[in-house]
C-alpha cells in the first residue's frame, strides 16, 4: 500500500508528546501525505514533517471550514472564561461542569473544520484520520465535517452531560461515517458502554520507528548529566498528571538505602516535591523542565538504566512511556496498574513490575536496578506490546478505513 494519508492533529502545536513522533513516522512511511494542524505546528515537528515529504496545512481551506474554526475558537474562549468564573466549589457541580461541556463542542467544531479542509484538499486519500480525537460528539464531527474518517480516541477526560448528549443523538447518523480506533481494549470497553453503536477497532497508537538508542547515545547521555558509568540512574519522564502516582514514588525514594541518580523531565512538575527529593541523602536529582524536544527526551532515556512508570490502579489507557522504553531499548520499572499490560510484560527480564501504590515494593525494585541493572529489551519488545512499524501502521489504517470509502462511494 502506497497511497497518501490525511493526518489531522489538533495538538501539533504542542512541543513534546507522542503525537509528533507518530505523525512524523507515518509521514515518512507514506511520502506526500497531508498533515492538517488547525492550531499550528511546533517548529521542530514542522521541520521533521517537511523532511519526511509531508504537506503541511495550518489554515482552514474554504469558507465552511473557516466558519467552523472561528466558532470553535469562540467557544474555546468562552470555556476559558467560564472556568475562571465557575471555579469556586460554591457553584453546583452541574454549573462547574459547563465549561468542560463547551470544550467538547469546541473540539468537535475544530475537528469538523479540519475534516472540511481534508475533503477540499485531498478528496481521494486512502485514509483520513484524526490522531488525537475528542472523546465525544463523534457523529457530529463527521456530519459537520462532511468527511468519513478514523479517529484515535485515547481516553475519556470529560463525560457528556445532557445538552451534549442531545447534540450527539441529533447527529447519531454521522457515527456510521466514523470508525473509532482505541489504543487499548480497556479504553474500548469504557467507550462501548457510552457509544454502543459506534464502529470501533483496537490498535496501538505508538509506532516503532526503529530508532533504538545506540551505545554512543548511552555514553553521551551519561556524560551530559555527569553520571559515572558505575552508578545507577532511573528516569521519570512526562508530566505529573492525576493518573500518575507520584505519591508512591515520593514514599519509595525516602526508603532508599543506596545511592541513585533520578532524571526527571516533563511538564507539569511539582517543584515542592522535587525540592524534597533533592534533600534526600544519596539521591541526586537531575531535572529537565518540559516541554522538551524529542532529542532531549532521547538523551534522558539514554542516560538511564531503567525508566520508571507509576500509575493508579485501573488506568488502562496506552502508556506512551512504556512504548518508548520498548521502542528505544530501555528496561522498565512499572506498576501493575493495568492487568493486560502486566500480562504482556510477565516473564520479561527487562521489565520489573511492582504492586501499584506499594512504596516498599517500588523501593525494592529500585534497589534491584541499583545492584544489577536489567538487560535491555530486544528488538521483539515493541511487537510484544502491540506496536507496529510505521509502514504496518499505515497499512492497518488503510485497511480499517476501506469500508468507509466503499460506503461513501
């Protein structure tokens, strides 16, 4: 399969994250693909995409697309104002939720604008896919956008209230012009309850670009952070979002009895917690505030003997950090928050799992890495986690989109 793709990424303007790497890898697999970024593209990502031969579009094409995007931005502005006005807990919960409902509508309109642009500029594409799609109003986006498409739905951040559910029902027919792609079965099961009639498949979002860390990169990472080869280092990558259990990391680090280097990068971070870690004896903290470029993230991983991933129990969405470790060849220390992920990692010598929320078990895992770093994941690790190569992912998306093309014609 060699046809072009239309890749829509509403968050391409944000530096860092896994969406930019996946965008670039898919564009490299299918030269000439169209990348639509309604909010703009981060300079680093734009450079990489141009080198991959992608065509970049950051403005709506045609009057309908322009109107939809303008209304979306107006709604987003109202949402920001509403969040300030209704922030107080004195307001009823239904009132405090109003801005988030407006956000769902704003995202739907932005998606519809990008779909209109795709239809105008590349009507015969093999695939049209929204890489980071909203968790709501799936049919409305297709109806207003006038374009069948795939939509990667990564997680449910905001549930629909009555008004948004009504809008969704009015556009329910549009759901037959959409196929949702859920990165894990757990996410698929979660959405199946709310959108029982929405066609869907399960497939990992992250792709294996084949760029494993080299020995020279590992030496360079150690040198960059001044970490001697004989001393152990663990990295904690990514912002401290609510589903990440930083509390268990905090407690485990206080239990360490042997020296350790901890590399921390991402956005958002809690400076008070970092300061507490810096005061711990034997722990040397190296902080790289985010967001940072992919090159810096590779440097952090390269300096580490293992990557640490901790989440609260029941978090079943795809972990880009786990995928990073497998893709780059970095051993893992990971909580057993997701039974499906734990089952895949069972018996792998490069993955140390510990009970989620258990600081004693995490401290023991850290001591294990300090005394004897695990072996690095082999080339089969990405496939073990369900990751495809960029070419395989492009083919998967093409096959998944084919029924929509047939139905539309």
